[in-house]
C-alpha cells in the first residue's frame, strides 16, 4: 500500500514542577491509508512528552494543545 506524507506541527503547554512550560516539534510523517488524524496526533503528542521527560526527568502535567496542524506535504 502506498503511504501518504504529511507535514505536522504540534505545540503543547503544561507545567513542570509548577512552572508553565511550552514544548513542540514539527516534521513529516508517512501514513498508510486508513490511519486517522487522531491516531497521528496521539502518537506525536506522546513522542513530544517523552522528549520532555528525557530532557528534564519530569513528566509534564496539565498538558493542553496550543497548536496542531496536519496537512499533506505535497504542494
């Protein structure tokens, strides 16, 4: 099956040790037909939260989505 490439941007806001924190990332993802936006969002959100945990050693709490964009990468 052919995969489709999407460009994404995701910014999260939350707290780390009571301090307001913003974390985000962007890139491309290659998905199979039938994959949902929700599945992609959840996977990318988890990835960003794991990156924050790896850098700080602390889980981000009270997480909210500030920006979420997912569009076909082809113009």
